[in-house]
């Protein structure tokens, strides 16, 4: 599918979709049931294809790639290491899949890519090994996956040893399903506030700046962050210690936090699926955050940015408003 049918590329090589960004029809008045149901069950929508995919990964990980309850009821490095290897494997498989097709095989060239330039060509010394990709891989595995695994395994131990409530899906089927639907929302609310916190001057300067060096993001940029940011970012997992839940709910948020950012940082608006078809990746929100820094702290289910005045709808007019603020950030990276 030709990108010019759905957007415009400017002289500098930046593509923008014609359609302005908006939120899911959740907190709107008057509430329109049909619009909501279409958004919930439509394609692409809230469930399909992305959340359904992450739930499927969670179910497989819980039934086939998680130690038994009996084993997990005692803290031990042996089973925690197995969960770590499972998370490493999940990360490699999912992030590499995005990277392999879009950035190595370049299956759709720069079609629907927001920034025409390829991060592989950027040899800036702001990156370790003068490579954005190697730099991102380093932070992902040196700190991201270990902190994710530490939080997840401690939670699995708390559930298995009866220290926090574990709800049985067969006894509370409605709550089980409702909480599954709410988990992406809980993720988003935590992400919004955690993310805003890392934009406080001191934390930005010493911690969050690291992730913001990726102004032209690619799949490996997803959880490439400073270790202190990983501690704040993955803390969303702990929310489930306070809510009566099943370990699968906690694993759903953990997997979303761990591997979904590779989707959020693909740098492409859509995947071309045929001559006349393309599927929305749903990441324009976060791409704009990487481009303009002080906008779109959340990912777009509920209008938190609109409520707190940091929403950028992707339009030229919104761009102009942001330009002044952008000038206050100096990254020392001329590439983007
Ligand atoms: Zn990011
Ligand atoms: Zn940020």
C-alpha cells in the first residue's frame, strides 16, 4: 500500500498521517455504545490484534513457561533464573521479529516510516559502540530484563506462598475477565505518572535522558532505559499485589511492559499487509513523544494527556506550538 494515500512526507523526509490522533471512546460524553463496542472489538481495535496477541503470549508463558506453584512458594535462584531465561527468550523472539523484518530485511522499505533515515546509519558517539541498536540491546539485557524478572518472580512467590490474594478464575470468572480488560488501562495510568515523574528536571537529566537519545526509535529502543527508570517503569507490576488478581493478570502487565514497547518504538505507523491494505501499529502517540519530549506521556487509551494539557494530535498546528519547547532540549545529536 502506498503511504501517500494516507499521509504526507515533508521535504526533510518526515511522514505524518492525515488522520489526527485521538483516544479510545472511553471517557467521552455523550457515551456512544456502538462506537465503544466497535473500538473494543473492531480490527484494529483495543483487543485485536495487539492485546489479543499479548494475552496469548501470557497464557502460553503461564501454562508452559512458568515453574509450578509448589516450586515458586519458596524463593530460590534456580527457578528465578529459569523465568529470567524465559523473559530473555521472549524479548529476543519478539523484538527481533520486528527488527528483522522492518530494519534488516526492510520488507516495506521506508513506507509508513515516520523518519526516512535509518538509525543504523547514525554513528553518533552519544551511543555506546557508536551504534544505537547495540546501545539499546545493552540496556535491554543489562538492566531491563533483569529488573522485570526480579519484580515478576517476587510477585509469583508472593502469590504462590499465599502472601497476597490469588483469585481463582473458575470461582470469579467475571472479575477475572474484567480485570484482564482493565490491565492495559492500569498499565497506561501507571505509565503516564511514572513517565511524567521521569521528566522532572533532576530525573530527566540523570536518568530518563538515556531513553530520549533515541529520537529516531527502532524496536530495540523499547525498554532501553537507565536502571533507575527500569525500577520505576516496571513498578507497574506491583499494583497487582494490591488488587485481588490471578498471576496471569500480573504476567499480562509484565509482558506488556517488557515486550510491547518494541511495537511502540518500531518507528513505523503501519505494517503493509497487501497491495491495498495496511494495519495500524498504533504508536504515533509515543513517536511524537520521542520527537517533541513534552507531549503524549501516555499511550492513548484514556485521554490523560488531554486532561493534563500535554496532548499533541500529530497536526502541523500542534507542531508549531511545540517547537518553542523543543528548542529548550539539547541532545547533541544532529541526526534527527
Ligand atoms: Zn520511548
Ligand atoms: Zn519521556
